[in-house]
C-alpha cells in the first residue's frame, strides 16, 4: 500500500484560550480548508466507500433482524455525526457484522425479527449504548474499556465469526426461511439461490485480491439484480430483497420500557459499547498513526456515542467503525474528513432515488456479503501462535471462543466469561509476585541466583528482589519469603531488599514493611534497602518507616548497596 500524502492546505493557526477549548470539544473546527484538488480526491474516495457501505448496510440489517432499509439509515446520519465529533479523520462509521450479530442475538428471545417490537428494542439498545459511550468519553474513562485484552477479544471475535457464518448457511444453500426440520422434510433446495450465493462469494473473494479499490460489492449487487430480473427470479418465488421504502429517515422515538425490560438490555448494551469501542480502536490506531497523531480515545468515544444516538433516533441499530471499510477509505486515497461528507451525500442520493434498484437483489447475495466479511475474521492459526507465546492466555482465548458459541444467542456471556478469566489471571499474578534471591553475575548485574547457579553475595546475607508493587496483593508474599529465609538460615545477619522494581506502595504495603522491619530488628538482623523510587519512598517516609538506625541502611543505587555490603563483609572477616 502506497503512502498517502497529507493535505496540502495550510495548517490552521495555533488556537489559544477559549478557541483551544472550543476546538477540543468540536473537532470539526480543526478540519483543513478545502481546495479544488483536495475535494476532487475526497469525492472519489467517498464514492468508493459509499458503493461498499450501501449493500453491506442492507446485509447487516438482515443479520440484525431489522428492516433492510435501516442498514442504509445507519450509514447516513451516524456517519455524519461521527465525523463531526470524532478525533480520527478517516474512519468509516456505519453498520458492522459484530454489532449486528449482537443485536440479533440479544433480541431473539424477546421479540419477532423485523416487528415493531423488535425495532423498538433495537433502538433502545442503540440509545443505551450511545449514552454509555458518550458519558465514558466525557468523563475521560476510555481506559476502562482496555480491561478486555487481546486474547479475550480474539476468542470472542472468532466465536462470533463462526456464528455469523453459520447463520448465513440457510440462505447460501437455498433454504431461506426454513427451520432445520423443514429442511429435512421439505422440498429440494433453491439451486438458483445456491448459484447466486456461492458465485457471489467467489466474486467477492477474487475481487478483493485482484483490485481492492474496485467497488466489487456494489458491482456484484447490481449484476446479480440484473440477472435476477432477467430470470424472473422474484416472480418464481425466489427470495429477494423486495421493496424498500425510499426517502430520508424520519425521527423515531421508541415506546417506553418497563424497568425489567430496560434492565435486561443494560448488559447487552454495555457489551455493544465494548465491542464497538474495540472495533473503533483497531481502525483509529491505524488512521492516527498514518497522520502522525496521538489517538484521542475519549473524543472518539464521544463521537461514536453521538453517532449511535443519531442512529437510534432514525429508527436504526448500533453503528461502529468498520475496519475493512476504513482500510478501503485509506486505500482509496482519503486524506481528510471531507471524504466522509461525500460518502454521506452518495448514501442520501441512494435513499432518495435508488431504492427500487435493490428490489431484485437475491437474499443469497446478502448472505454472501456477510459470510465473506466474517470468514475473513476467522484466523485459527492465531490460537496456535498465542499458544507458543502464553499457554494461559491461549487457554483464555479458546475458552472465550467456546463460551461464545455455547451461550448463543446470548453471546455476551462469552466476553464476560473471558473477561472474568483474564482478570482472575491478572489477580493471580499480582497475588503471586516474582520474588527472587539475587546473586552477582559475571557481567556485573544482579540476577536470579538459583536460575544462574550463582553464589550468595555473603554467607550471612539474604539478598532478594521483588518484581512487583508493594501493595495489598503482593506484600504478604514478601513478608513470607523473608520469614522463611530467617527460619531456613539461623545464622542470617543481614537482609538486603533490592527495591528498584517497586513502583508503588499502598497502606497495606507500608504496614507489611513495618512488620518486616520490626521482625528483623527483633532478631538483631540488619535491613538494607536499595534503589527505592521516589513515589514509594515518599509513602514510607510519611509513615515514618525510613528513619535511619543501626539496623537499617538505605542506598540510592544498587552499586552503592553492593559496595557497602562488600565493605561490611570485609570488615567482618578481619
């Protein structure tokens, strides 16, 4: 992929005071001034993405169980709001496979797909998720969503991709609208639908590889609609998109929900918020890296949250940043946010005048669009690679994968189960910190004495290092190590704690440090403390635990500590 030049328009003058504050909350004030050349380039990029998002929107609306036209609504006003209020310039915001699947999976036990009740509940999901994202961004709590690590996200994505692909098989294999029992007892499959579905997948597969910038999806939709019309496929009872209402979306208010129904939607809405943010992160990091900027995750949370609210108020379902469409945006040469404005304009034109053209599109083609997108997410080798790096994290990822599939349609339990496993592993590591007895390596560094088969620094000295914070989770482990060393070596006269890795000390850590110092002083054992960092030192000083004494010595560096210990050993041997 060739490098994309940045806009040639002059940068805006540096804002100050009130203007800087205003530009922070209204990012569109920072847009570059358009030129004729820039607008021509952005128009081409916007058209390319629009020709991809329109058929994808219809396909993802079917996946979410929503009226098909709402998938195009989700690519109109939400995309405009997101680009106005997000910090990332070239993200393609609209319907995505994962969020669509979450909507369909959440509402399946609650309503009939496509019904007014279903649409109302989907809009509530959208509004709740949007408000959550907006509040998290405004309160600068974007860091909270980093609790979902890569193994959990990978396991969930792989599981969701399997479920999405399986959900498209009936349409791809000519069994649209039939239950498994009807498939076994009913007539033969629709072989024309099979041809449309599998042929479309082949065209999408090769089109993406041969010419990524070509609007293969729209060409496919147009071509299959023409073939379907020529064959009289709809007149023969074939499953097609059918009539879609034209015109721009109207303002929509869902019916009021009871507390019980609202409570049922809160957890799925939070998961949609989480997955949507992680989808946005994967695209935003690439976009900002290319622009040479730091990613403002909180501003993007606000922009994405407002986009979801706009989607809900137009009767549509949750939106997110699409990694594939954002990649196409970059590949098509988009340089600024103006490309999204052209994208929105093309979608609006399509809603006003092009809806009848989608009537004859076979539903098998929509299934092929969804299945091709999700098959691209399937990467079984990722589990093998993760196993080579960390077997525990590979187990968490595979467990999340299995739980996501096993709990369908309530697939949010997959993420929650994986998150619980990851946090449990995190706490286990903090409750069992790495504490080693150190020895002097020939290269002059302090290393694990037992691992490297090094002699002790001195016969009557226990030298140790703890690679963790001294807090409520790790402090008792440090105390136990020192107590066991005293019991194991009755002739111990000195203990040296190399504390350089300790970045923080909390109240429990200070109390345990006081216990350790009293324990050693009670036995006449010297405590040597080396390399304590300033934040940790300040806590212990305020607690009065670093007062010098005959049995307590403190050193700024490990070199000073080693020199003092060597000097004391030499003095003791004379």
